[in-house]
C-alpha cells in the first residue's frame, strides 16, 4: 500500500512536462494556452495525490508522523494557493504566469518532500 501512495505522489512529477523530452499534449478543453492546460493538469495530479493520501490516512492504511502531517498540510495550503492563482489566470483576471509558476514549483517541492519521507525517491 505504501508503494501505491508513493507512486501516486510521484506521478505528479512524471506528469509534469518540464523535462527535455518533446511530446505532443492533447489540449484540455477550454484551455487558453499550453501553460494554462499544463497548470490545470498539474493541479489535477496534485489533487489526486492529496485525495489518495487523505483516503489512506482516513482508512488507517497509512499512518503519518507529525512531521509528515505538517508537510501534508502545507501541500494543501500550496494547492489552494495554486488553484486560486490558476483560476485567476484561466479567467483572464491576471496574466501573471510567474506567480502561478512559483506556486506550482512550491507545490511540487512539498509533494517531493513528503514522497521522500514516505520512502520514495
């Protein structure tokens, strides 16, 4: 079970098209540009990871330490911040891709931290 959780968390990183490999992404319906679609995908992957960990903790299949809980709570704060910035960007209320990028990077860094604490790489 622990490996499934680690894989769910690490899938966020694998889904991010930040690597050097060039590939074609299927557009998200309603995306305003590629950055908007990629940001949305990142949020959905993070949301899936958060829900997976939350479900496993609730069911007792995963017990997290106080340090892990602190990081997990920060992930939720980062997710909420990133989601709010994405909504503003997507709606055209802002064109500040820099702030959204920084929020995504913070979210991914925290997910990486907890994945490492769970025994991932």
